[in-house]
């Protein structure tokens, strides 16, 4: 899987980038994921700091997209990856259901 990480308005450190890559590697089934585009940015209100993480997974069919925010980037990444894992699981279940539907006809 190709991982592209962009940080807008700041420089993401190697530690944060490797954290993101480790989290994305755990997505299953990841053999269908062509590319993960990750965008990190800070919220507009400096008084209440929010960090945002957007991830677009390029997969066959429709791409999967999530946007999460929290107090720090690691939490935002965790929330986004967890949501993507659920979306991948649903997509796989849908494929299995369609396959079983064809097998029964």
C-alpha cells in the first residue's frame, strides 16, 4: 500500500508519520487498498486546539473517506483508522452477501 502524508501549516515529524503508517498497515483486508492519502491539519480556532486527520483510501470501486478530530494527532489518526476498519468490514460483508446471493440462485 502506498501511503501519502501531507501536513498543512506545520511539519509532521518522522515519529508521527511512522505512527500513521503502522496504524494503516493494520487495516484488513489491506490487499485491496491501493493508496492511503492522509492529510493532517490544525483547526481554525487557536483558543480550542483541535487536530484534524482526513484519510482517503483508494480501493477498487468507491474510495473510502473519513475525517476525524481530537486534542492530538495520534487520537485523530486512531479514530479515523478505527472508522475505516469498520467501513472495510462492512464492504467485505456486503461482498460476501452478494456472493452468497449468487450462489443460491
